[in-house]
């Protein structure tokens, strides 16, 4: 399937997983989940699991037309999302490149977060599509 079609399906799945299915508890506690307290880890892991599951209908529909196979593409979706939603790299980027504190500017934080998610999905679609 052409990468642009794969990207469109991925964006819809992303919206479902990152907005419709993510709980307020996950939003509040996932930051630093790769190294922080167990509650943060549970919030991050449960969000990434739910997020990745939101791609199952898309991956089932794309079955057989992905260059990396379903498991490979699922990993390409989940791993960057896990790293991005830990939040520490996003905060470092905002501090060093944007010269901003996303804690004081949550709108900027949300915009950067979504920008990085869309870029990751775009690159995944380029790799996975034809």
C-alpha cells in the first residue's frame, strides 16, 4: 500500500489512541515513566499498550501490504511513542532548542508532543508503505 495511505490510517489510529483512549490518570502520571516511580511507569506502559492496541484495526486492514510485517510496524509505532511520552527528551528539546519551559507553557508542550508523534508516524509510514 502506498506510504501516504498508510500514513493517513496511522494518523486516525493515533488520534484514537492518544486522545479518545488515553485516561486523565495516564496524562498526569506518565512523565518520566521510564525511570521514575512505579505509578509513573504503570501510567506510561498502560498508555503505550492502549495506544498500540488502537492501531490493531489499521494493522489488520493493512495486513500483507506492509514491508516490515505487522509485528515490526507495531514496534515502530510503540517504541518511539514510549520514548516520546516519557517526556524527558521533549522537555530537553524545549529547553535547549526552543528556549522554553513546557511546564509553564502546556500549549507549547502539547504542540511539540503531537509534532514529534506525527513525524514518527510519517517516518514509520515511509518505511512500512510502498
